[in-house]
C-alpha cells in the first residue's frame, strides 16, 4: 500500500539536465544567467579591490575616517543597486526575447499547420472534381438519346469542370 502523503520537494530553481523539454530559448537564457553568475562576482571584486587600493586609502589618509565612511557608503550604496538594476534589465530583456521567440515559433507552427490543411483540402477538392469530371464524361459518351439542349449543357459542365481542375492545378503548381 502506498503512502498517500508525499514528502514535499525542495524548491529547485533550475534543473540543467532538463533543458530539452524547456526549449532552446530558455536554454539560451540559462546559459546567459550562468555566465552572469561567475562574471558579476569577479567584476564586483575587481571594482572593490581597485577602490580600496586607490581612492579609499587616499580619502582615509587625506580627509579622515568620517569622509572615508561617507565615500564607502556612497560607492557601495550606488554600485550595488546600480549593478542589480542593470542585471534585472538584462534578465528582463532575455526573458522578453525568449517570449518573442516562442510566440514566433507558435505562429510559424500555426502557419505550417494551415498550409498543410490547405494542401489536404486542395488535394481532396482536386480528387472530387476529377471524379465528377470523369462521371460527366462517361455520361456524355453514353447519352446519345439525350435532347440536344441537355447534351450541350452536359458538355459545357464537363468543360467547366476540366477548366476548374486545370486552374486549381496551375494555382497549386502541381505538375
């Protein structure tokens, strides 16, 4: 007997091994986020090292600890939020790009389906027209005792069907 209660799964942000199911657009976003995961800390570290080795030391020696604290608060208070804003903007653009790509893929799939349905419909129409034309031709060959008016109408109908078939073939470029 199985237990009806299941243990809750921990929240998983990304399962990298499951990218085939998610599509190539989401996979590209994941690659870009992976790139940012290692690039942002390195850039932040370099900026802090450059600041602490140069301007921070100069401000501390020249103006004292109060101005040094104000400079660090200003730098880190601006640098951190600015970097977060830039990263969120990049993430938003990548997500928008993914959504646009997916919308274009859905539209292309619908267009392909429409073309496929139109092809099948045209094929069915051609087959039906050809069958009716063959039937009218057979009737025309075996209807010698028809009144001349009816025979002419039958012949006109046969020619109209053949012309319609030819126009449909030409339109569909079937050779």
